[in-house]
């Protein structure tokens, strides 16, 4: 009567407890595939993080461009208003000078040319 002896490799995934003494030897092919799988997962995480950072930078650039365009438009509006008010003031000054010259018979006030 012969008895059969069977051996098995057991792997326990306990993240809270890490053993410093490994009594079970791992198959080199399995260890290599696990390392490449872990490496691949790390690369995917890095790619996702880099992608998110690039998207955030592009959104910030877009926001700054929109703000710059709005500021330029506002500045141009203010310039137009200033020119309009300046022209109105020049017209009022000319009208006042004509009225003043007509009333004072040739005496020109200091604000007239």
C-alpha cells in the first residue's frame, strides 16, 4: 500500500501582516508575472494622474484666456466711453465759449481757446 504525498503552494493576501520569513519558495515564473502585473498597474495609475494634471492645466489655460479676452473687451469699452465723454465735453466747451464771447463782446474767458 503506497501512500501519495501531495504538495501545494499557498498564498495568503493579508495586507495587515507581512512576514519577514518566507518559508514557501515561489515559482520564478509566477513571481515574474506578478511583478509585471504590479508594474503595469502602477504605470496605468501614473498615466491617469498625468492625464488628470494635463486636463487641469488645459482648463486653467482656457479660463485665463477667457478672462484676458473679457478684460480686453472691457478696456476697449471704457476707452470708447472716455472718447465719447471727451468729445461731449469738447462740444460743451465750444458752445460755452461761443455763448460767452457773444455776451461779453470780445472778452474770452480762460477756458476758451
